[in-house]
C-alpha cells in the first residue's frame, strides 16, 4: 500500500523484515557472539537463542531491533510480548498464507 509509487524501498524493507528469517537470526547471533545479550551465557542446545524485539513490534525484525537472549532472560520478554503476540501470531499466520 504505497501512495508514492512502487519504487518505495521503505516498503520493500518492511516486507523483508516482516519475518524472522534464518539469515536475520544468524546476523544477530554473530553480532552477539552466540551469547545472551543480557547475562552473556553462551547458547548451546536448549537454552536459546531466543529473540527479543526491542521496540516491541513483532513485525520489525531488523537486526537492530533484535536481541538474542537465553531461555531464562527471554522468560521476562515472553510475558511482555505475549500480550501483543496474540495479534502478532495471527498476522504471522496470514503472512505465511499470503507472503510468498
Ligand atoms: Zn540470559
């Protein structure tokens, strides 16, 4: 939905970062050296990584908006995000249906 023609790279950017892709995860993980960005524990197996959306928008998956967290630190975020996550999850499902 652009009022400024199809050459709006902002829209493309938004689409590009609508879902948390593997390459975005890898970017964030490499940046954090595969450690939790809160308690610095190294990720291995079941303790992570999990990804926090810093600005609270689950549709904004730019690496600058993401933090990698271990399961313990993500517990707190999960509570915060789950309130929005209900809608976010629905939108994610829609995205999967129409996105590709
Ligand atoms: Zn942690």
